[in-house]
């Protein structure tokens, strides 16, 4: 019986020590091993909205840093690869109205152009010339629909959410080869 028990325990340990091949989503990388430093210069802003490019750029940098494998620079100089981006359009559209026909919900739509280039080979490793992101947000119930400070306050929160979603999507697409 002892021999059977020891063989059984050994078999269980051997079976459990083998890797299953799974890993945490968002933690892999299909980039060449030579890429250790990534430059993320500030994105271009082709919209009429001020500083939208700053928010998107900061979120992308933070997302790369959060992945923990790469040093991130704010410029191309000294980098192995560079992520260049441009915000080509931003629109805010009313989506829902109250009984007085005042907008109570808005949709923010952001169009971007992104390219990730290996600077040693000058080859694009990943690009998307027409990424589109959308986020909806409500005006607070106690706010007058015509109050611009309330609109932009909520709009700013919505823009933060869009920038975060954008950063996660872009960095995941680059690192996981989607």
C-alpha cells in the first residue's frame, strides 16, 4: 500500500508541475527581444480641443510602464522603438434628451492614427491608421443642461475614460500581436 501511495503522490506531483501553457492576458509580449526602451513622444492633435493629446500620451506611457518590461521615454532619442500617434478628430454628440429636449447624455468619439516602429530596422511593427474610440456619459441629474462647466466637468471624466481605454487597447495590441 505504501508503494502504491508513493507512486500515486509522485504521479500527482509530476502532473501538477507541468506548465499548462496559459498566461495572464495583457502580460505577454511578441516584440523582438532587442526592444527594451520605447519612446512615446506627445501625440499630434489635429482637433480643436486643447490638451487632448497630452491625456492620451500620458495614458499610453503609463500603460507601458504598468506592464513592467520596458523603459519608457518621452522622446524618440535613445529608444529602440517609438509609438507615434495623432488624434485626428474628436466629437461630442448628444445621445439622450429630457422632456424639455435638453441633452442629458453625450457620446464622445475620438479618431486616432497610431504607428509603432522599430527604430533599428525602421520597420512598422504595428499600425492602425483609423482607430475609433467611443464613450458615453451623463450630465449629473441636478445640473442644468445649459451649464457648460458641468458639461466639461463630466466631459473631462469621459475623456479620461476614453484615454484609459485607448491606452489599454493600443498597448495590448502592440504587445500581444493583435
